[in-house]
C-alpha cells in the first residue's frame, strides 16, 4: 500500500471526526497522567485473551511470544499519546491491521480489544484526571477520537488485505470454473477434428464428396472453438462503448440479417411505440441483441415466435427480445446473467454475462422475466438519444 495514500486517508478520517489542534493539546496534557496505567492495561489485555480460545490460538510462540507482544503493545500505547502523528506513525498502525490478517485473527477480536483498551484508559483517566469538569469531558472526547482514528486505520489495513485475499481466492475459483468450461467446450470440437483427421489419414481411398464432408466438418468445429475463445476474449477485454444515436429498427434488422434463424421460428418486429433513436454503440449492442435472439431460438427447438420490440417508459427506451419457448425455471432466473452459469447442456455461460456487462457500460440495465412452458422476455433499458421523442421521430 502506498504510504502517501494511507496517510491522506488518515488525515481525511481525522477531519471527518472533527480532530483539531485542541485535541492534540489535550492528548499531550493527559499523556503523563495515563502513562502509569499502560503496564496494567497490557497485562489485562493478554489475561483476557487467555480466556478466549479463538483469540488465543493465533499466539503460537508460548510465553516468549507473549512477552514480546506485551512490549510491542506498551510501545503502541506510548506512541498513541506521545508519538508524532506523521506518515511513519500511520504506516506502523496500518501494519498492525495487516499483521492481524496474516496471523488469522478475526476482526471481531480486533474491535473488542480496542474497546477494552479504550475502556481501561477512560476509567483510569476518570479517577486520576482532576480539573475543570468541562475540560475533563473534552479530554475524554479527544481520547475517544484518538482511539477511533487508530482503529479506523487498523481496520482499513485489515479490510484491504482481507479483500485482496478474498479476491485472489475468488479469482482462483473462477479460473478453475473457466478452465472446466473451456475444457468442456473445446474438447468436443477438438475430438471431432481428430476423428476426421484420423479417418483422412488412414482411409485407403477417399471419395471427393467424403473428403469435402470431413473438411467441412473440421472447418465447422474449428469455427466453434474460435467462437469459445472469442467469447472469453470479449468478456475479459470489453472496450468502452462509443455511443451515438441509433434507431432501434436498424439494430433489430441488422441482428436478424446476421443470424441464421431456424425456418420454424416466426420473427416479429415492433418499433411503432419506440423512440426514434437510443444512445448506443451499434456494434456492441448488436452483440447483446444477437446473444438474446440466439438464446431465444435455442429455447424453441420445436419452433415458435421471436419478437423484437421497442417502447418508451418513464423517459427511457426499452428494447425487448421475447420468445415462446420452454422458459427458465424460477430458481435459475436470478442467476442467468452470472458468468459461467448456463441452463444449456452445452454452453460456457458467458453470453448473457457479456450482454449484461455491455448494457451496464452503456449506463443501462437489463432484466429477465420468464415462465416455464410460456417463454421468456429480456428487456434492455437505455437512454433515449437527446432530442428524441416517443412518437418515433428521429
């Protein structure tokens, strides 16, 4: 972690809680009054740890380690009241939180420990700090602010390291899932290619039509493997959209023209109630609509109706892709746009995740509704192009 960033965050925290030069003056004044209680607080701190196995288990070096830790805690308390609150001070505090994660101490015990130390300091101060009542109360508030600042920095380090570990763990899990999905998706076409190559190599004589059939088979499977790799590449390196006014009808027509739709699927397009144009990257939105249309056709193996429609609701454009297919189970619906989730027997589970990512980069949103046996509808909500109206004029 960059020390300058940590220090600036510390200054921001102090400003947020209202720390000022009066607090620092009060802390300097009360430090000699509180210092005699440091050793007792340290002993109490580790005596309490002994009563809690989940906290005690991180201390693996026996009495020698406890003795070293007591010295460190005593030094920590001394710096808390006497130290210069500069970048070096803040980074030493930050590393305390980092160390807690490294030794496996739960953050709950960090908070509880700070609370116990705070309570001990305030209790000792209440019995040994005499003077004007208003000044005593102000000093108590300054001590609280001082401890709160330290706790915030320790927790920041704790959360930063914990989140980094969590992300690494999740990333490894995702890599494992992706590897399994890619292996499944690529193994099938590669096996088909190997089978055809084996046949062409070992056959004594190969008729021209048989040769062409196997070459076409190899070409189809190579194209399928390339599509899997392209989907992964698109998901990992999705560029920022270059938005411009695009008529929904043009989007729909280009998608229909680009797909090889089954002959048993009837296509309907309705843009009468839609905007004249939406703000979109035409190429990226074509990817979204193509994925949705392809999924709709896959959901209607026995045939059905594919409907592409554009409407306006509450000042936003709604582009919908509907089908009359088999539908999606209610339990699966919330997960259909998650990466690597697929309702298909064969599928990498990235199509809808890519669609969702693209729509969100357009500052839009996408929603799904479905009923088993009745079909599904995916609705994309996008900004209407400036100056557009719901009557269809551009």
